[in-house]
C-alpha cells in the first residue's frame, strides 16, 4: 500500500532536482550557469533522509529532503515528514548562539519538506575520519563551544521563563523522533525485540545478560524518565560522530531532526559514548595490534577535552550571562551569595556529568545490541574480533549506567577505558603466544 503524504509532496531525485532549484532564483544564482550543467549526487548515508549535493559553475548546495519512512528499514516503517521542520527550527535557533558551528540555511520548503543548506566542503562526516584514524586537533575546542553556548543560552539559566517556554513549545510536537529515541535507546536493547541485532552467536550470552540485569534496567528507566521530563535546554538530540562534519580547523553540527527540550547530559553523553565506542573499535582498524595506540590516546584525550571544556565554558557563560529566571542574580548578592552560587553551579554540573555518563553508556549499548549500529564496529569484518571490541563497549557502557555517580571526574572514565583495553590486549597477546 502506498504511503500517505501531504498534498504537493513528492520525493526529489537526481533528475527532478535541477528543475526545482531553477524555480528558486536565489538558489540557482548560488550554483550559477544553466541547470543542465549542474551535477547532482545523492549522498545520504544516514538512517532517515535523502541528501543531495548539487554543484554548479559558481558554487554548490546541499539539499536535504525528508522521506515518509525510515530509510534504514524501508516503507514498512512510515515516519512523519515534519521532522525536517524541527531540524530547520533547531538549526536556525542554534545558529543564533553558535553560528560558526552549524551550516548556513538558504531555504526551507514546507510542501516538499526540503531544507537547502551550504554544501560543507572539504568537510567529511567525522565518523568517516575516525574510521581512517584522522586526528582533528580543534574538535574538542569547537564542539564544546557549540555544546556550552547552545545548551546554556536555551536554558532557564539564561532566558526569562516565558521566552524559554515559547522556544520549547514547538518541539513538544517532535513526538515521533523522541519516540524513536525512547524505544531504540532506552527500551529495545533491554527486552526481547525483533528490531534488535548483534554479532551472533558471539554476543548471544552478553545480550541475554544485559536483558536479564534488573539493576541495569532500572537505571536505564531512570535515564529514560529524565530524557522524557527534564526540559533543560534545546538539545540537538542525536549528537554522535555521524552528525558532525569536520576538517582540521572547522567543525559543523548537522542533522538536528531529533531536537527537543531535554536533559543537557543527553547531548554531551551521546557524543562521549560514541567517542568511547570508537576507542574500543580501533582494534578492528589497525594493521598490527597497537598501530593505532596514538589514535586511541587522541580519542580519550578528546573525551576528556569534551567534558572539561564543556563544563568550563558553561560555568563561564553562567557567570557572565546567568540572568535567566531560574537563578536570578537578586538571590546571590554579596560574598555569601557568590559562594552559594558557585556551590550551586558545581552541583548543577555534577548532575549533568552524572546524566552524561549514563547516556554515554546507554548509547554504547544501543549501538551494539539495538537496531542502529555504527560503522566504527560494523566495518570490522572478522566477526570474532568485532564481538571482542563490542564486548568492551558493553562492559564500559554497563558500568557507566550503573555507576555514573561513582566516577569523580572524566579522567576516571578514560582511565577505566584504557584499563579495559589494556587487559583485553594482554589476554589476546597471551593467547597468540600460546597458539
Ligand atoms: C530508525 S532511526 C535510528 C537511529 O538513527 C539516528 O541516527 C538516531 O540515532 C536513531 O536512533
Ligand atoms: Mg541523523
């Protein structure tokens, strides 16, 4: 049965896109020349949408269109087109606070559910770069600018109450995409669910242990509840290395279709979880064991840089612009007030840290046992080696969820990741010596 779509909607393709662009003079002018000369390629590698790059003699554009179904699965999973409306609103809102960290939006079409943006060049999707072992020296500095500014400036710490509520209101309707997160991250991996998949039979017992761990399920339920109820800031909602485009000196956050008002730790944690997962995947991408040790060090230094940089910049923004209705300056006058505010900031950031570790762990488990996996692990061809990397991901993921409150700093998290890897490598070397 054909999927129902709103009147006027049709999916674009390489053949029809030039004529549509030619009907929009401000877009055609950016490309230059005649439509017949424009080169169009569909480059979407995400789970949901169509993405075209169009190149003309004067310039290039990126055209993103929502499909009425989940691309990863096909038409059997219908999905509302409105997600691109939320992506447009979130991208342009985030651009107010971190303009250099998001792509410039040139056009939005509410009938075709199309957003036209600058083509990011020579950027690559960060996950592609990390698969190849590329270091991005300014990544932590850039992404913490984005995280601190966007999360701070959309929160009640920065905004008057009515303004925050007005900003939050439209995102209450992003129910389908929030529902995907609620199911795929916080429920599916902990239940018997037809959508789940993992490296089998190698991880069958590990998946069963995760499903049967009542303490873990309760901790994940707490994370899910906070995700659903803690409307702290306008999140990106899907901040992993596939949603970031990079060069050595530029970082742009794309794909904000999962945006909604939620707990700050979700954005920070999803990113940390993806970097930690990438660290454990390195064994599957090196020619000889240890060849990527320097890269592992960079990834863990980046994990530390992301948390420490975010916390420092967020506190600094609070000191300079904390005039929102939640913690009004009138309550923190004099020396004792300043001391109280400092303690409050520390408590607030400790809570975000705890949330972030939990969400990092949940992201790591869902990418190993749930529906949507990461190329970091999927590209490891040898299933035995892949499963060993995935087992490390599951081990740390579980610990982060269960013991988020016990880690006294991000350095304890990276130390644990280093120790798990070192232990695994020593056992692997001992095995190969015996063989
Ligand atoms: C059905 S969509 C699967 C996943 O893709 C996106 O990147 C989100 O992470 C979502 O959970
Ligand atoms: Mg995406």
